[in-house]
């Protein structure tokens, strides 16, 4: 086991290049299952979740060649694996593994996919995935913790993917990837509008799929008989960008984010300006100028599906709010139980009360370093950012959660002047 050891108090300064989007890359990798042609992918981040997905693709009859800065995904003609079965040993490691279900059913007309694992911050059901696939003619059975899906034929249908807390990103991805090889037209209402889903739809289009409405709440998909390979570049990671924005803000630093899609960050940048964080944009570069955190105004925000404020940055802005002047409130509009970072921040001196889906943040006189542990990916990132702003030493344990979603995070932070090391952790 490893841990991060952070000596707080250093102001972050310098340039950082935003990596490719994890949340875009995983469905895009799954989409390579839809063809037996080569698919070339660029700007794929090198992190644990991607490694897990590549291992899953290998189990499903693919091989991956890393050549310079690109991945080449090919059909492994010599593989003897069961190409339609995603087994628990890999799926349990990452919830996004569920996104292979749609492509497998589309290509092989059958699939066995174990119920997924991943971050544990409350229930995240896959009922919308199964509802959408069933509408296309897929028979779904649950056996011994596995999803057994089969279909003689896939037929286009009208599908509404609105859930209790909004549309489902991976649900939209899964159903759309099945629909591209279905006969006739599929209309998906209340489709996810996130940039990561748009990236997938545009990549599918380059593979020969016929999709209209990407980026709107209505997708129209005209099924085709076969998809071909393509060459695709994954979009930058807006959540990584938001993480570095929060880090610069709470340390009073000044950083420049390069390779940044500012159009994907409008809701986040609007909140930053409201708080008092200095933001300027030019030609794909965002310059973040922080202040002493107590100079920031208290704020109120609610996480909602895109284009509203993203749930994956809620924990990071909990740290910003904890250090801001006055009272702030954050309402979690997507995953009501996503507050596992709060008790750990309280150990560092944050004044936070959670009532149902809302956290109320009172003023504190700064944070103190402490031993804390990550319970999920974004909670872990928030604890790292809190440690950068804290007085003294912070030890963040269970950093395997953080490694799932950030490419070379300690190295990038050290390049900006942070004092962070990776050390062995003798505590379980």
C-alpha cells in the first residue's frame, strides 16, 4: 500500500498540461469492441482505470499496441477467450466496466457481464442501462451476480433515459452503442449531454455510425450493419482541470492550464469568478490566480448534469468553501450520499454539517495537516488539495482510489512547487 505525504503551505505556480479525459476514454475504449478493424486512439491518459479497461478488452478478444503517443486496438485473432463474457475479476475493479455491455450485445447478440464495482459513495443503479437495452429487444436475466443479455435481433425503439437524479451518462453510452448496430431508428430522449458522451458519439460517427443530436437531450440513431476503424483523439479531462483550479485557488497560487477545453468548464469558471478566484482564458489556456482563501466569498451551488456544475468536482469545491469567508452551501443533486470526504476534512479542522443531500460549510481558521484516507476517487483528490492548503503534514492513505483517475498527479503537483511524495504505508 502507498500513501501521499504532503507538506502544506506552498503556493502552486507554473504550467500544467491537462491529460486526456478518463470519463471519455473508457467508453471510447469499449466502443472498439464494435468493429474488427484497427482503432487508433490518441491522448488516452495512462492511469489505473484505463489499465483495467485494457485488461478487460484483452479478455474480450482485443490486443493493444502502445506506439509513441497512441494506442492501437486490434482484433486478437489468436485469442481463445470467450469474447462476449466480462468476468467479475476485472469488472469488480471499476464501475465503468458496465459500458462494454451494449457493444457486446450489438456485435455478438449476447453478453455476460458481472455487476460492476468501483467507487462506493451510495447506490448507482444500472436500471436505465437495462431498460434501454430491453427496449431494443435484449432479453435480460440476472444469474449469480452476472447480467446475461441476449437478442436474436436488435430493433430501433423510442427510449426515455430520465432517472431519479437526471439522465445517465454511461446509460446513454451503453444504449447508443447497442443502437448503432440495430435495425431501424432509435430515439433516445433525456440523453446525457456531457462532453464525454459527445466525444463518444462523434467517434462512433467516424466509425460509420449515423447519429444526430449529440450534445442535446435527444439522440436519433439510424442503425447500420457494420462499423469500421478510425483514428480518434480523446478530449481533455475537464475534471482534472477543475481539480487543478481548486488547488491553485486554495494555495493562493497562479497556474496556467494548457490543452484545456474552456467550453466544457463554463459552469465551473462562472462559480470561480463569483467566489473571487481570478480566471482568464485565451486560446485553450486557462490562467488561475488565487488569493488567500479567506478572501473568497461564501457561495451556494448545486451539482447537476451537464451543463450545470459537475458532481465530480463537488468534493474539491467543498475544500474551497471550507476555507472561504462566510457560509457556503453545496447541494449534491446527483448522488445524495456523496459526502465521504466530509469526516476526513473535519479531522483537518473544516466546519461542515451535512443534512440529507446538502452540506453547510462554516468559516474555519485554516486547515491542519492530519492522517486521512480516501474512500473514492474524487474524495481522495479533495483530501490531496486540502493537504496542499493545510498547515503542517498531511498523509493521504488508500491513494489507489486517486490513481484510478489522475495521470501522474504527484509529478504534476511537484512541477508546480508542491511538496508531495509517495511513500509506503504500513497501516491498512
